[in-house]
């Protein structure tokens, strides 16, 4: 009695295979893959536009804070324009981030319940505490910058207290948490059941981090392009204003025997 080979279905190509070809089977039907009762293979993401905007603002906040910190700690910004813009930009973007996250919750009034637990194996728990820690550092840094700019002169006691903060220590800690905030979203997406994100779990974190840095640098460049040239270093401006210039408009410090000492004194304040 001849043995009957049943028909099978190749789930990888959504093709029904029947016996009879040279290798034992032949193609019978190929088309769009489907499931029982037309249920999608992958569940649709439950989050909406709030989380998309949070990804954008969180990356800018972490990246701009890191840029401002590096410019201040290593003395790369003599005029203090990049540091000032980076601190304010990160603070504004961070203010919008928790609002967007709370709006996306099923019960926004219970957002504080996330602070009751701390789990090292939970990306969501680490993200909650990391975002709060970064918020504290970002707030202190923005308040320090506001005190330096004279925006807290209406409250002299607060201005003196804020100026006494160990700003370099706060910036160093804030830069670490800023990197975490800018990159953890990629790790969180890779922990979901979406196959494309799960297979890219090793690169999604660095990808989100580099994307946040590039977006923050572009935002800072856009903001600085609108600032007037009077925001440059006043010492350098005074030194260049008092010196002679050559035919190309460049400062000519060697045109006079007494010019160079005068410019040195101006640069030193």
C-alpha cells in the first residue's frame, strides 16, 4: 500500500507545499501570510504621539546638557554662549518630558507609583530614577546659569545660595544621567516583542544616543545663529576694538610697539 505524504505549509514563505515534485514537494499556492481569524502577528504599539515626542525631547535634553558640560569643564567656550544655550535648552526640553510621559499613562494620577520600587533588572524602573536624577542636576544647573545672568536678582539670598553650588560636580553627575536618558529609550524598545527591534538590541541604545547628540548639536547651532554678535567674549571684543587692523580686517597686534602689551592687558581684564 502506497504511503500518502500530506500537504504541509512553509510558514517562512507562506507557501503551501504538496507532494509530487522532484524533491518530494511542489509549490501550490503563495500569497500574503495570514493568521487565524486575521489576528496580526505582532501587536500594535499602545503608545501614541506623546512617546514619540518624548524620544525627541529626551534626546535633545541629554545631548545638549552633555555639550554644555564639556564646553564648560574643558574651557572650550570662552564667551559662555554654548554653555548658556545648552543649559537652558536641556532644561526646557526636560520640563516637557515628564508631562508627555504622564499623559501617556493609562491613569496619569498614579504616576508617582513608579517611585515606590527600584529594580536593577527593569529598564522602566531604571528609567524612572534616571530621569528624576537628571532632572535634579539639570534644574540646579539651569538655576546656576540664571543666577549668573542676573535673573534671580529679585531674590538675593537665593542667588547667593545657587552661586555657591558645586556646579562642576553637579555637571559631571548630570552628564552621566543625561547620557542614560538619551540612550535608554533604545534599550527599552529592544526589550519589546517586535522582532526588528529585538534583533537590533545591541545597536538601538548607541543609535538613540548618537541621534540625540546630533539633534542637540543642530538645535544649538540653530539657536546660536539667531544670537547677535554682541554675545561674544567682552574681553576679546574690547581687545580687538582697541587694536589696529590690516587690509583684510584682521587685528594687527604687531603694527605698533605699544600695541601688544595693551592687548595683553585687555585680554587679562
